[in-house]
């Protein structure tokens, strides 16, 4: 299994004579680098939202960075990613440039969706990042479909689908989980359990709060991992992806994590106590890993360089977004309406197989019709 190195402009090398990173520290340094990139970008987004430069809904990932970073460093360029409306981190670590993400949130034409999607609808086909979906649970059937397509084509591509624990109350989760298990689809279900579906606590929403146990009833492998520990996430995802690539069928991972900010910028967050939030902040994945690296001998100067590089990338992304233009009015209907043309003729079953080699009404994976 090949680890995917994120697309980053950061430079972790320093001229410090003592305590520079070793081969053993290389992976933790890369993981810390990307968590810092995410954290500083999200903090800046909150600031820009307050200045009315970013509008609409904004859902920040602050506190949950270990989940996306640990997972995406285990996936390859041919794998698929499906995320939720809290997806800035996933897009960034997947390789979507921070400048394109920031421009999208500014509503500028240089954004990854030409400014039409905004914060909740980031998308980039070139990196196989298939959203950014605003409806709770809506990415799950898409992930199952991507997994089915990859299975029909052959190969060992994996589809990683991120969703919150609230999505497990949606029928879409159960439909996707059932089909993925039934057809042994190469799907990694990444449940980012941050304990609150908007403002509803887990125990107030689910009769059974053992989420991995609920997923196991579909016959898929499951595991629970500390979502505040990026190395633990990285290891768990590595095992899961290896199993999927070997033909072991879908895997469900419950990543137990916590968002330090409210559900969205509109949310006053009155459903949590300050003491609860403070307790979880003690487990912040960024200082947790930075402290471990420092104890292992990484120089303070090298850690400081990571911070400087992250801040510089954010500043450049904001500069790019502010300098970009909005889409011209005459282009606003582009991709909205379909040009009038000849009617589409349905495929004739007698004419032979449909694309993918499956006859209409023919057997599906697992022998089902």
C-alpha cells in the first residue's frame, strides 16, 4: 500500500544543527504539517466570515483535523473521496489548492467550482474529490455507486466516505451499508463521531450509541479509533485500506473526535458546557503530536518553520481570493441549462451490453438481479 503525500508548498527542512527530523519522524512531521495547514486555514475562514468576506453557511473543522489528515495520507491518487459540508480539510489534504478553496468561499470565478458552490460544495474531479455535499447522509449512496463502478472496472481503488454520526439516523446510511456489504464493494465508511448532530447529543438521537456495533450488523468489518490521535487514525486506516484492497469488502471506522467550534457560524453552541469543550481541548491533536515530536528530539526551530509555512500559505490564498474576479453576469447560466438538441434514444437491450458490460436487467455483483 502506498501512502499518498499531500500536495503542499510547505518546507519542513531547517538549518538547525541539532534535532532535525529523522526518517522515523518524517511521517509525523508530514501529518503535523497538514494539520497545521488545516487549522490555520479554518481559523482564517472564521475571521473572514466575521468580516463578511465569506458568506452563507460555514462549518469549521477545528479539532477534527486528525481524522481527515490521518485518513487521506493512506489513500492513493486513484482512490475516491466523498465528504460532508464540513469538508475544507478533506479537499485541501486531497490536493485541491488552498487558493482555489479560499476563492470558492469568496464566491470568485477562480474557485474550484467557479464560486458557485461555496463552503459546503467543494468539488474537484482531477483529485477525485467528489464533494462536499450539503444534505446529511447524501454522500453515502454516491460512495456506494463509486465503489460499484470501481468493482465493475476492476483494479483496487477504494472510496473513502466521510460522514457524521448524525447521518447514521438517515436511511441513506443503511441503504449504502447494506449494498456495500451485499456486493462487497471497496468502500471505507469513515464516521467522524463528534458527539453532536448539530445541537443534538448522540444519546438523544440514537437508541444504541455503539456506532461500530450498529454497522457490524451488515456483516462488514468495523473498528473504533481515537479521532484525536492522527497516528492512531493513520494506522487504523492503513489496516482497513489493506483489507479492502485485498478483496475483504467494506470497512466501517468510527473516529471518535470533537469539534472545538460550534456546528456552524450561525450556531451559538449553547448545548455544550464550557467545561466539556475545555476537556476536549486538552486532547487537541496538534499540540499532542507537536509535543511528542519535541520529546523525540525535533528542534523547536523546525516546528516553528512549519507554523510559518502554514501561515504564509494561508496569507497567499487570501491574497489570491481577494484579487480574483466574480463570474461575469453573462456566464451565470453556464452549466445551469442544457442546450436544446435531438432527443436521447434509450439503449436497446437487443443491441448488446450497456457501458460496463452489464446487460439491462442482468445480474449485479453477488448474483443479484
